[in-house]
C-alpha cells in the first residue's frame, strides 16, 4: 500500500513520490518508439504452420495479458508473412471488435510472432516499457474515444492517432519506480486471482465427490468432540416430478422487478446486470411470478443447468418455473442442478429441442435426481455455501484492489 508520507501533491500528477521534483517531458508516443507490423502466413502452405514459434492474434489479446494461439508457425512462416516481436516489446491490438470495450495491451514475455491486427512497439532508452504500459492503461478512456469503425468486428485504432498520442514522461528513475510500484500491485491481484481459481477448482472437485457419494457426511450423535456420528439414510432416486411441480402464477400488478435468467448468476433483477431489452406493458401482464427459492428451466439449461432464484420478481412466460412439492433444502438443489452429471442428463434430452425449444417439464420429470434426507441436504448446502462465501470474499478483494489500482493510476499519470 502507498503510505501518505511516500507521496506528495504537485501541480502535475496529484500523487508523486516525494524524491522526484523534476518537471515532466511531454512527447508523442511515436517519437520515442519503433513500430512493427505483423502478418499471417498463408494458411494454404503447410510448411508455414505447426512449427515452434508462438503466434499472437486479435483473439489472443485480453486486457493487459495475451495468450499464445494454439497455432504456431515455422521459421519459413515467419519469413513469409509474419514478424517477430522481441521480448519486452509492447503489443497493442489495433483492430477487432473488442476495441469498442477495452484496449488490449501487453508486454511480450518472450520472442513471439504476431498477426496484422497487432502492433509491436520497441521503446527507446528514455523510457521503460512497463511505464508506457501502465500509462496507456491509465489513459484507456482517451484511447477508446479514438476507436472507429462500424459493423461487427470493425473496431480500429488509427496508427497516426496512436503515434501522435501525448505521453507525459518523468525522468527514467521515476518511471522505473512507478512501474515497479504498479507491478507489485499486479502481483498481488494475480495472487488473488490464482487463489480464486484454486477455490473454484476445489469447489468443482468436491461437488463431484459429494454428489457421487464418494464423500459422505455423517450426523453427530452428541456434541462430544471426536464423536463422528452415523451415516445419514440412503439417498432416494426420484423423478423430477416427485419433487417439483411447474408453477404459472400471473397474479401481479407488474410492479415486481423483471428477472433475467442467467447461467452464472441465476435469476437476478435486470437492473443488477448489463441487460437491456424493451418490453410492453401488455406483454408484462403475461409474465410469471417467481418466488424466492424457485427454480427456472431456461432455453440453455442443457448447457448450464437449471437456474435458482434468490429474488422475488417476474419473468417471461417462456420459462418453466419449478417449485418444490415436498420439504427440501432449496440450496442443495441449487448446487445439484449445476453438477456435470445432471447437465449431462439434460443434454440427453437435446433431441427435439434443436429448433430453439426449451427442455419441457416432461423431460425434466423423466430424469432421476438424488434426494438425500433433508438434514443431509442442509449439511451439504452449508458446506458448499461456506466455499462460496470464500469465493465471493476473494472476488470482492480482487474488485477492491482493481478499483484502488485504477484510482492511483488516475492520480499518478497526467
């Protein structure tokens, strides 16, 4: 973290390390960088492909990182259509639809070939690549305003605009300290993201073992430490209609929030996500009421499972709403309906819905589901909810760190 005594406010940057007091040197980006254009070897010439040289395309660029394409080129392919970016070069995406949302830019961690949608920049001795990287990230909104083009995939950054882009350069030691400072922040964010990935992998693995009963829970006979208790009763295998019934309640005054049915967040109010679609008052009258704890079969349930709602609202009559007809812990089924095995069973019902129809209640009813006793359902749900709490906490840490980083960048770059 930056301590208050580490920085000072000046007429230039709002935040600055106190040992640096020299003025800033304003330069155009093109005046102290050398630019290289890449290309794509002919796909028809097998001699150019399946080599050892990593290759970067527009789809490889993501934020401040890049991913090497599965395709690799040969030395012949490099000489006959592409170019090599040296380690330490800045890689900037200049063409592609993602430019309408972000400016993908990274630093080559090794020599890598790149195609025509990407430009490579070698930075001169008066600057450091990482400082320029962070500077351009901080000025992303200004660069986004320069993106032009219409139609799908037509985003474009004009090279003249990029090369004439004004950069305020402190002296080299200050650049290096700023770059090192933000590198430390990035390392911390990367560690949190790695922690998040491990938690998500752990959850996926443990869910598979729980629902296949490779891991079994026991109930305690007493509160005495070391008392492992006894196993819960054997799980029942029931049809979907033995546990859930379809609900079609349209008794509302259109004053409930409209719910979006998503694969990653379940059923959530539309204003909570970036989801906008116009509906008429007349159509809303036909919408169905969703209660907290209901499940929803959507058009894509065979891809991502059946969705759970933690909100009361209304949704399109095209959806099938399921409500339990017997005592259950809804949270258990929230996890169960997202298991790979259950989604695989839904996939077996693909025949007949390729024309866009969703899985019917009849299809849902045909699938056998594992139903433990309610106390065991609760124990499983509590265990998995605790993992979710850790995942959510880590996600919030990442979000806070990224917001903090963005705020610092806005104040340290002019």
